[in-house]
């Protein structure tokens, strides 16, 4: 090996100064093995690594880059904002504009607070739900991710509808003792949890289309029952739409399912690639937040003027008539192409998509919950991942992650991806 790969050199340097060489764990390729690619630049549907190899990008920064990289209108808005100043620690008109734009698209929300990350938004929504209801217990579902706040880093305990155990060191069991962890799409467990704990439940938090156990939809009946039980027991229904908001459709998973949550958590697309997230809901609940109410929440960089410019420009583009029809059709053609390729090569395969978000499984049928997602064959997935990577196609480096198509992905990119996948399917 005369010339070491520049990605290997960078990874070695990174590991000396950053734990695991990465600033967010899944980037490390731990699940699939190998050296993470260090990205130099990106444009449209592509990015280039340190060795100047080009990849078709199906991660899109894990969701935000719905327009593709370097969209001219977004770049211009950000450049203009930068010249006006990076951060003021005082309110700006652009924060109002972004709040108005979000509320116009998500009628379940009457007020919104801007923050800087999805973790922060989910954590704050949780505190607000507890503050507004005066209750402690929360429900979450196995396989849903709501950022890394202590109370949400929890897995199911033993037995049905029990309180959970921490999934991370450094989270004392006492901190998750009020978190109930249920199986996704399991109506019987949901009923039991409310029957046992209904009067103590502050909120039920859910990814109504889950994107952190690959791609799994809540069934219409399940989502509807979550709404009914929360209403009956005075608990708040919280949709974590950090991934699905402005990604599965212009009105989020709540628009797709036709279910109205009390609180909505947003992130990813609303920042267009900049650190920006939000949470919101009815006025009476949101006015419980400081400085109006007793629930404390704050942020030095919240509503940052450059991030809001980026988010606003992104929302403007995706609000154009026909945007999501075209994006859904493109994503649908990828999913159909992959299904056909797998069928032609006799590989068990199932896939689903909504808007610009998709998931596929090396399984005969679409899984309905986390344990069935995890029945996927890891070794085969890894072969597929590395086969695609070698052919210039970058998908998420773990089988429990969703994929993302942007408006910049062309039919030729889809065709190249499907052709690459078919070659690998043949060898599986
Ligand atoms: C990404 C994500 C988060 C966390 O957002 P960060 O900005 O990474 O903190 C929370 N919830 C869901 C559903 C997500 O997909």
C-alpha cells in the first residue's frame, strides 16, 4: 500500500483528540466496521470524501438536507444573514418569521419556542408536559429516539408495561423511574399502561413515523388510540417530529396520519443544516414557559439569526406547490427499484417510504416494532453497506437508521443506486 487512504490518516488523527474520532457515535461506522469517510465538500445529491471520491448521499446530514447540498437560495440567505451578524442575544424579526412559517404549516401549534438541537427540544417539551400537567410519568416506545436527555435514554424493563432501565452509563435508575417503555404498535400494552398509570401520565412521546429503528410506521389504529387515551386521561400527546417534520410531507407525520398532537417537537429540516430545533403547541400550554410561566427553559444561541435564515429559506423552497409530490415520487422510485432488484436476485427484502424518507429491510415483511427490526441479518446488511460505499453510494452505516432522498437526487442517481444494489444482491 504505497499511498495510505487520506480517510485513514484523518481517522487516526481524529481518534487522538476526539473520543472515537467522531462527534456523534453512529458516524464512527462501529456497526458496519471500516473507516468513516471524512467529508470535504458537498453539492446537490453528492458529497466528496478526503480522497476526493464522490458518493450519492442518502443521509443528508441525517435528514436536514432536503433540498440537497448548497441550494443557491439557501446559500444566498445564509450569506446575507452572516453579513448582518452571527448572534445578538436579543430578539430578531427573523425569529418571528420562522415561527409564523412553522405555525402556518402545522395547525396543531399556536406557539413555538426555538432551540438549537432536537435533544434540547424534546427535553424541553418533556419538562413542559410535566410542568403543565403537574404529573411525573412519561411513556415512550422502544426503538424511538428523542435525543439524549437522561429521562429518555431508557429501555424496557422486564415484564409488560414496566418502568425502564437506563441505556447509558451515567444515568441513575432514579432518573428513569418515571419513564414507562412500551412496544411500538402494541395496542394491548398501551391499554394496560393507561389502565394502570393513566392518572399519573404527563405525556406520551412518540415518533409517529419512526426513523430511529430504520423506518416503521405507527398503524393508523395505534396512533388514533394514543390520541384517545391521552385525551381521556388528561395526558399530553407529544409527537417527536424532529425527523419527520417537513420531511415526510409539508404537514409532518401528523398530517400524514391525520392525528393532532398536543405538543410537537421539531428539528433537522427546520434548520436546513444549521443547528436549529423547536417545540410548540397550544397557547395555554406554551404560556407555561418562562418568562410567562413557571417552566424554565432558555438558550444563548436559541433562534440564532444565521440558523433562522437557513431554516426560513429551506421552508420557503419546500412550500412550493408540487415539491413533496415530486420528492415522494423520486423516493418511491428508489424504493420500488430496490425491491425489484432484490426480487430479481431472490433476496428477501421489504421497503417503505413517505415523502423524502425511506427504509428498507433484508426481511420478507415490513417490521412493526423494534424487536422485529433487530431480526435483520447484520452481516448481510454490512455487506450491502460496504458494497454500496465501494460503488459510491452512501447509506446510513447501521441497519436501524432511516434513509433520506433530497430534491437534488435525479433519476440517474436513483438508477445508479439500484444498479449498484442489484450487483450486491446477486452476491449475497
Ligand atoms: C435526531 C433526532 C432527535 C435528536 O436531535 P439532535 O438535533 O440530534 O439532538 C430527536 N428526536 C428524533 C426523532 C430525531 O430523529
